[in-house]
C-alpha cells in the first residue's frame, strides 16, 4: 500500500540528494581553489560527471530510492550512510588512479565532511516532516477490517506495524452477518459502513472464505453507496494447514505456494550463482593452484590409484552428477555402497588427515564453478542412499530442490558424516529444508564462516 507521501518521497528524495551532492562538490572545489589547490576547469567538469555516476551506482547498490528503501525512515538513514561510505571509497580510488591526479586531500575532507553534515540535517528535516505529517496533519491512510478470522487477525497485525496506516480495527466480527434472512445486506452492515465514513475510513479490507465471494457483489454495492472502497482478501487459512505465500502469474492468476523458497526468485538465484562463481574461482586460483600438486603427490605416495575420487551423486531436481573429492581411501569395491565410518580400514593415513580437516572436499569447487554444486547447500548423497532414504524419511526429496553444497546448514549444526541411525538423517533433512525456506546471502556467509571455524577446531563427526 502506497500513500501520497511515499509516492512523492520516491521521486523527491533522489532529486534533492543529487542536487545537494553537486552543490557540496562545487563548494568544496571553490574552497580548495581559494586555498590555491584548484584543478583545470576541464578536469573539474570531468570529475563532477564521475562523482554523479558513482553516487547513482552507490545509492542503487543499497536500494536507497527503491519503494522498500524509502518506506521507513530507518531504512533511509541506513541506506544513506552506506551510500556515502561506498561513494567515498569508489571516488577516492578513482581519483587516486586517475592520470590527472590533481585533487588534494583537503578537497575530499571538505567534500565528505560537508556532505555528511548536510545529509544529517536533510534527514533530520525529513524525520521532522514525517512526524508532523503522521501525527498532526494525518498524512496516513485510514483502514479497517471486516471479518474477524485467522486471515483478518494476520492482516491486523500487519497494519499495526505500519506507520503510514491508521488502523481502526474490525467493523464486523462475524462474516455470516453480512446478509439477512432474505439474502440482502443486513441493516447492521449498512450502519457500520456509515460509522466508518464518519471516522474518515475509506478502505475496508474484507477477509472472507472463497466460497462466499459470490455474495460480495451486494456488499460492494452497499459500500459504494456509502462511498467506501472494499478490498477482498480470501480467507484460506482454514483450508491450508501449512504457511503459504501468494504470487501472481502474469499479474492475472494468483498462485498459492505452501513452501517459501527465496531461491525461486531469479534475482536471488543470480546473486547466489555470482557468489559461487567468484568464491570458487578464487579458491581454484589461489588455493588449489599450489595445494593440489602437494596433496596429489602425498596421495600417490601412499596408495595406488587416481588422485581424484569421482562418484555419481544426486544433484538438483535429483539429476545425477559426478562429484569430485581427493581420494582418501585405498581402491575398493564398496565405495559406491558403504559410507565411511570411524576407524575405517580403507582410509589411508593422508586420507585420514584430509577427511578430518575437510580438505578432501576441495576439488568440489570445480563442481561449483561448473554449476553442478553451490558453495552452500544440502550435502549430495550417493544414488543408492537417495533411493534408500526417500522411502523412509518424510520430505527427503525436498532437499533436492536446491543445488547440493560443499557445506550446509545441517553440517555446521553437527549433522555431517555417517548416518547409521535414521533419526540423524531426519535431523539433517529438517535443517536442509529450513535452509531452503530461509535462504539469504548473509545466511550463506554465516555458514561459510561457521564451516571455517569448525575446520580449525576439528569436528567430531569428520572421519
């Protein structure tokens, strides 16, 4: 829901900020020129163009002027200081590496010092205006709810958290009371609409079971007669036991999903893939480039066979792929059926160290770079184990909605290694599904850091 204030703010904020950045730039330039440290007029205009472009990049990076970013004053403050810091870093780097490096440090100090002060003043004025608008000039939208059911209660909780909405509560407790015995709108509902008009309420949200939507044309006619807008929200909470999300197909067809999957959104998948490519590329370039030959030599010295162990494992959408690891066992016929266990006599001395330190997983960064895996995700299982567990563990195959990972939420919470007891696999699946439903880029970063910490400490289940 967007008020006039938010709509105007979305356009006023970037314009006033850009004007302020340019005013401060020219003031800082003139001040340093007065101090005898000026650059040529041609360079001055060249730098102002760069300064503006970097400001646009910085604010776009943090969504400062997006509808979400400008919806709350706290987000505006947070996005502003982040944008100023990023601008300072990028602009300073540009000036440092510029061939005509004539700008003095005093310019940067004056420019960013004044910019910080003016932004504080600007945001303080904006906060004061918002306070005046919401608390004295009633620059909010007045709404009420008709239908005291589970969906109505959830909607009420949402409205109560919005600073730009004045929520007047419920105007009708029982949805069955909309019609009288003759199938017409009851007098009570008409009186309630009149009371809503007297309170300045213009939007009423009606939460109603889908099977009763046929009755809503009469309710709409009565509301419009009183000059009240009705907005209908189907109450499907009683029909669906699980939490659900609603999206739209082509802005026409509502689609209900019983499971939240952030990585179904294309921008999130792009973000995760970008992190995977960059992270795996850096590991391959700066770690595996010199560590691979050393580990390969040690493996070859202790047992015959290839350096890499390749095994078909279950990937995203249950598609098999060849998973790479440093070979940590002697060549044996049970590698595709039997999990490694504590004191397994198949494991070589160097293999024991590799498994304990998790270095045997490093070649999987090649899988990540090629797109078979992700840095973070559910651990891939042998095909035989997938067949075994999908018949005995509920929702086991849900974890295959994601690309498998080198590390995952289950692993950093202690559920890694051998799974002799079924309950361990159940807990692993629970953690993998929680990750699928709660993914964020920062969660991936957290899991990576927890994995590194666990590697340094050593893990009890790593053998």
